[in-house]
C-alpha cells in the first residue's frame, strides 16, 4: 500500500521515537511506502522540504506556529493547515496514488485533504482519535459553548467523522463516549490504543546513581516523576498540592516538561522552595528516557472537570521503563481502571488529596508488591500497547476494501 499520513507534529525522520513514527516504521517494515505531511512552523523560518527515505517521503510544509504559541495563532494555524497541506500535496505528490490516508486528532481540519484523496484515489480513510475537540476546550472553559467558534469546529468534527471509514479510539471509555455522543455507526469504531515499539533499555545501579547525581536528585528516596505537557488540561494544581501536603513522606517529586503552565509552576517552586521536589525544563527524548529510567514511579494528571475520556500517551513511557503508575484524573477516563486492573498502579480522583496520600504511602510501604507492579507494567505494555497491534488493526480494515 501507499500510505499518506497527515500530522500536526513535526517529523523529520522515520527513525524518531514516538507513537506515530513507531507506527510508520511498522508500515515500512511490512513493505508499504509511507508519505508524511508535517509542519515547518513559522518560527523556524524555513522553506518547504522533502526528505526521502527510499521510495517513502516526508514533506514538511511551512505553517503558522501550531505549538507553544498564542491561542489565536494556534487556532488560525489549524484552520489554514488543510489549505497549506493540500496545495503542497498537489504539488509534490501529484503522481502518487494513495491506498490509505491516515490521520490523527488534533487537529480536526484535514477534511478537504481527506475528501480529495478519497475521491482522487479511492483511498481508505482511518482516523486515530487522540483528542475529542472541541469538547475538551469547552470542559476547560477555553471556548464559549454554542458560540460561533464552537459551532464552526463542531461542524468540522462531524465532517471528519463522516469522512472516516474507520475510527480507532484509545480505550473502551473513549469508544463508548464517541458512540453515545455522536451519530456514528458502531461498526466503524474500534479500540485502537496508543502504541509504541519498545526500546531495549536497561540501567545498572551504577548508572542510576550517575543520573541521579547528574541532576542533583536524592540517591535513596523513591522518586515520583511527572513528565510531559504542563498545561491547563493536566490540572497541575493538584500536583502542587500533592507535593505540598506530602512533604513528611519519605519520597521525592520530579516535574519535567514544558507548556503554558510552566512559568506559573516554576514560580510556585521559587516561592515555596519545596525540599521534596524539583522542576526541570523539558529535555530531549533521549535525555528524558535516561532520567525516567533512574526514577521509580510515573504520575499522570488530568483536570478534574473533563467530561471526555482522555488517555495520555505518557503512560506508555512509564510502562516501557517498568514504572508503577499513579493516575490522578477525572472520573470520565478509564486510564486509572486500566492500570489498577493490570496490577501496575493506583487510581486517584483529581483533587482527592487523602486518596492520593494513601496511594503514595502504599507504594512506599509495600516493597514486594512494588516489585510485582514493575513487572506488571511491562507485561501490560507488551500485551496491549505494541505498535504491531495498531498496525494490524488498521491494515485489517483497509486491505480487504482496497483489494
């Protein structure tokens, strides 16, 4: 098959590690050709570029800033994206025939491209549903419900679901939400979760000691790490409350990331100077992985006001590194149930500090169970979240139709 992949994330090489590049490599390994369309944001001041990998190609298209920018520029950038991408596809991929068009949310503004490729090439369309927009912004009070912008994006969202031949949802709760809240035939929806190709990683006690000393982290305490986006959707006030109210426990907190809330959280650290925690600016993927391996417990936070079932992909990094997980989330998502059912973590409702304290204390007090959780975490990854499973689900839907 010739696969067209549309993304709002910058991709420069098929060798990069991530849920999308891992999946694209799986297509390449199985003899398919992959054509990626990816942004070159305004801040990079670069012209359109085609990166070749044998017969496969990565087309980087100049766009407005889509990440770490103002809401206005991000919104306009997402609306313009499909026009910029479509123009570039017609120019660079005019003679390519695509069998499958693959895309994820965000954004929800690829409809003209999907429609064009489906009509031109009779391609199969598969949506990897990673975000339910615009409802997420309504939950976060970042958009006025039933306002002009909300109605515009709702129309775009419905068009995208209608254009998609199949929709892969991140979890059972995700799938149930889509079926219940949208007029979608259940036959076109399936659970197709975030997935990765695990790296072969291991770290000796000496290496752990070296990493901890490098970043001035305690050598003997269990380190609870939150790594990833620091934004409003994560409900990070509860993380700060956790750090503040568990300072008497024998553990340490490490916050690593970037995002719209970084400055505010860093200011909190400066004002409060917690002795049981430290914050770091986001690291490269390679450096972050090494740091994560030297920690003990992964933490996931989601804002308590969410009504949509999010399923953060950072879970996979924790599982890959054999880290037990604490999830502090709303009650719409099933990510906490997943880790508890798998015996590799504890689920807490965001804002319930007594429940959080009990979860942390349990992980500190039960060393043998803690060791079991580490193995259970890796088992869950290999049983549910390997990239070949995602690949097989997509191909299983697309190939019979294409043939």
